[in-house]
C-alpha cells in the first residue's frame, strides 16, 4: 500500500497538530526524572561531548537512571531539518541567527587560546600549561595552523581578524574534530586557535602549552537549540535545565 498524494500533503500538518496536542496534555503531567524512561538525541562536536555530556551523565546516572542520551556527530545534516524531522531533540553548537520554529538558549561563553606542543622547537621554555602569556604575533603568522572545519575549509574568523591588522597566516590542515587537532599539534610544529576550556583540560594530558591569542577574536557563544513544538513538553524543559546546569558547572 502507498499513501495518496493527499495523504502525503496532510502528513506534516497533521503530525504537527498531534505533537501540539501531546505537548498540551503533557503540561498537566508531572515529569518525574527519577522514574522516567526517555531517550534524548543530542547533536554536537567532540568539544560538546567532552565538556558538557560528561558532567551531564555523571548527574543523570544518579538522579535519572532511566534517561538515555544519544549523541550524534555535528557533521550529520542540517540542524533545522534534523529537528523538524524529529531525528534529534537538541543541538549544542555556536549560537547564530535561527528562524522560527527553531529555538535557542545560551549555555556558555568561551574564549579562544593558542595551543602548541610543549617541546615546540621554535618556542622557548618559558611558557607553561595554562599560561596567560600572549603568543608572539610574528610567530603566530609564520607557523602553520590547524583549522577546525566540518567542510575542509582553510579560512575562518582568525583570518578575518588578521586581515584587519594587515596580517595573514598559513592553514596547513583542516580537521572536523577538536581532539584530532590537539593531537596533531602535540606531535608537530603546527599550532591551533582553540576553545580555552577544552585546551586547559587536555594540555597536561597531551603535552601542550596554552597562550593567549595575539589578535582580537569574538568569544564563542555556545547554545542549546531545539524545535518550538517541544517548548511546553516538561521532559524537554527538564533536559534543557540539565544542559544549563552542566554548562554552569564548568565555571
């Protein structure tokens, strides 16, 4: 059996209406996280799973053992379409303008830093893990960079900031995962501009030094993103609070 064209045309509006009815009925239902059995699918990069999902699950395994969290890679599809199709419940990524029916909530603000190998041959031994020292601009422009990009790009916000002061850099490698970037940096002459919270946590493990960026960069604003049809679902509201609590716990 195949659906008629009329059935296909009605599928989306009817489905949306049913979800709204379910959400309205759910408003009168107390969500008990301690006994609930529910799955939530979250889309995010490895930065997100390392910093947010780890403390989140440390809490949920104690307070909400029936909740299952499924993480999918940030390279998987368009966030609005994934939310619309119900393939994910939340995305956690850099905040940017979003059209209705997508919602967002700021989770945390992050600075950029520079990471380099602890034994880098072009850098003296004065720098230390977690250093507040600013990286030399000339050396920053001269050394090869690793860039975080999902699409294999070779330019980003750093290049625009350098152009504003009439400077440029050479991007020798682009990678879609932050941990891969850090490992390359730890074993080469390459450097990377990197989220600070992740950098200071993994620097002692991989053998990295951390410096301040020598150009002005806007901070990273990380947000939780979801579909408006779930605004009034108490389970979704509860999970958003858990994400916010995990983010606030990072300091």
